[in-house]
């Protein structure tokens, strides 16, 4: 099942759980820039974070649409899945490309919550979006690899037991294709920190647990390499469609939160003797935000359908992410405008959600790179880089 109205029971269950985490909970976490551990634990205990893990490894074995419904409802309820959404898509790299031994060792503990797999280390300060130019190197030394380099913007690294890491195992120039020669490792953060891995938090405009990572002769067992050496970029790419679709679902949740808040406020707030929502100058932008949101949601669920059927969905996943992230931003802008001065009041949560949803036009892939993908892959225009 992959229509957006589906998964009623899951949606209702997520809503009930989210009711236990009202705005005041998120405001406090936001102010202290602290990890919402209680929320993540509650989601884990209820089984939502292991939705995509197959039943044989202790998960629910549900399709991507179920995970989208979960994340969408979290965001529609005013909560934030940013603290834990990565588990849903990074796990796919381990599931699809890990050995039987790796899956048996890690997936049941990830499903039960005994291990958190929330960190995904790809971006570097000097390569930016051009992942083929990453400089982090993993050099084979007996039964280990020795890792040196630096990553930036790695979310939740301080709160994760495991990290999926992309590093070069052979030089870009020595590889047949620039995308060759990179490998994926499962890094055990519990033993790595202080033994070659240093984590430095980065302050950002929202509470996302962003960090900078420094690798200085970190030893990673060769047994923790996922799949074949040199094939890592392909494994990471493989998971990116799921990541984009899931993030797009979060944006749809945010957008619906903003539209509902704006419509409710516009109906209840009286100025000049009547509800402000009676004025078309107030109601039309809200209606437009709603239309944009539902159009974007249609693309999200089209991408889900293709993904679940095993068809190519790169274009749809990208388009869904672009449309949904722009819809949530536009809905947030309208919501603030509708609330007038109160839109800026921290106690109304709107400014927090507005800050949170802005990220998704930049990460995990920026809007320009999506436009470039569509222009060159879908429309056959020449590539600029
Ligand atoms: C809060 C936060 C959390 C993040 N979490 C993670 C994480 O957990 N793991 C991880 O690996 N990464 C993470 N990222 C990194 C994120 O994926 C990157 O920031 C994003 O992909 C953009 O890369 P960049 O910052 O290097 O920008 P750059 O590549 O430097 O690009 C800067 C701007 O230039 C534009 N641009 C670049 N090249 C072109 C071009 N050829 N044509 C047109 N426009 C172009 C881009 O669209 C962008 O707007 C996170 C980022 C943030 C801010």
C-alpha cells in the first residue's frame, strides 16, 4: 500500500505517541540544543524506527511507504524526526550490501534500540557536493584499515553508536571512473572516539546535532567494510533515493502542520471586528500553500510507488524532495505572516518549525543539484560540471 491516505493505524499510533511530546518539550530541547532522547526511545520502543528492518532481524519488515507515513505524522504533529530519521535510510546500506554476518550482528540490536545507527559520514569541507573529491583515506593494514581525514556536518555523531562512513580506498586519479575507489565502513563510535576519532559539535540555527569529525589514524577492522572495496559510492547512491523520499515526507508533514496552524489561527483571530481569515488577502496564501503541499505529496507518493515496485525512481525522488521542501518553506512563511507578531514568539513553535524545515532545501542534497540532475538526466541538456 502506498497511497498517502493509507497506513491509518500507523498514523494514529504515531499521533498518540507524539501527543506525549508537546511543543514545550521541543522548545526546551531546542533552547538547550540537546538530543531528544526520550522521544527517540519512545519511537524505538513502539517499533517505529525499525519499520524497514526485515522481520527476521527483529524489525517490522514494512515497505518505504510506512516509514514515510511515520515521519510525515511526526512532523505534522509538531515534532521533529531529524534526531532519528537517518536510522531508516542508513540501515538500507547495511541491509542491501552488508554480509550475512554483519546483518546478523547489528540489525537485531538496531531494531531493539540497543544500538543506534544514526550517523552517516559523507560530506567533507573541501569537497562539498562533489563527493568524488572526498579526501578521507582508508588504507589497508593487515586486518584493519587506517582512516585519516575530516568530515563536516555529520548529524547526530555524538548520539550514535554506529556510523556509516564513506572513505577513499584508492585515489580518484588512479580509478577508472571518479566514482570508483570509495568504500563504505561501519564505524563503532563507542570505541573510535578518543582512539583516532574526535567529534566537534557545530552550532547551527536549529537543533540538529551537527558535528565535525577528525580522523587521525583511526583503526577500523576490515570486517567492518560493507560490501566490496571500491564500490562504496554505488552503495551510498543506492540509499539516496530512499533518503530523499523520506525527507520529502517529513517536509509534507511540516507543510501540513503550517497550513493547519495558519488556517486555525486565521479563523480564530479577530481584528477590525471579524476573523482575519475572512479576508482573502489572508486566506488565499493559506489555500495556495495547501495546494502546493498536496501537489508535492502526490509526487512523494509517486516516488514511493516506484521505489516499492523496484523501478528506477531517481528523478521522482529528487523532484519529490525539491517540491516538498519548497512547499514546507512556503507554508511556513505563510504561517508566520498569518500569525503576525505571534509568528515570531518562541512559545508558538512556528519559528522553530520554520528554522527546522529550511534545512531540507540544502540537505541531504541542495535544490540546485536536483535541478541539475533533472536538467541533464531527464531533459538531456549538457552538464555544467
Ligand atoms: C544541519 C546539517 C546536517 C547535515 N547532515 C549531514 C550528515 O549527517 N551527513 C553528511 O554526510 N552530510 C550532512 N550534511 C551536509 C549536506 O548534505 C550538505 O551541506 C549539502 O549536500 C550541500 O553541500 P555543501 O554544504 O558542501 O555545499 P556546496 O557543495 O559547497 O554548495 C554550496 C551551494 O552551491 C550550490 N552549488 C554547488 N555546486 C553547484 C553547481 N555545479 N551548480 C549549481 N549550484 C551549485 C549548491 O546547490 C549550494 O547551494 C548536513 C548539512 C547540514 C547543514
